[in-house]
C-alpha cells in the first residue's frame, strides 16, 4: 500500500507561489537553476507550464485546507479559500473548491 497524508490545515496567510511545487509546478528559482527563463505571469493563477504528475502515484492524500488570505498578486486578491484535496492512485480532486475574490 502507498503512504497516505491526511489532515486539516488552516492558514492565516499563504503565498500562492509556495504551492506550485506541491502540485508539480517548478518554482521560478528551480527553473533559474536549470537555466530556463520562463516565468509564471502574475495574472495567472494556475501554472502555465505542464504539471509534472509522474510522482502523484507515489502516495495518496486526504487533506482539508482553509486559507483566510492568499497572496498571489495585486491583480488577483483571493480570500477565504476552502478545499478538500483527495489524491488517490494519481488522480487529484479538489471537491469542493471555494474562494472569494476581493
């Protein structure tokens, strides 16, 4: 059986840039180390590059996340985020995914 991460997380403030590597997107710092220059546009929420999902089958997850303030950019203020993340055998679901935009 695969390992499973379970829990409930609450954050007063979360930097959206910190989430990228968790979902398979490279950080700008990682891309720079490899000599790549593509950067995530400030007006895009989801990564513009392909998700690297090859490791999603290594473990399962069942996590509830609540974020009061999500720091992304001035163009996209996100607040009151709630999601229930379920990762099972490489299939990722966010049910539900709710958030506010100021």
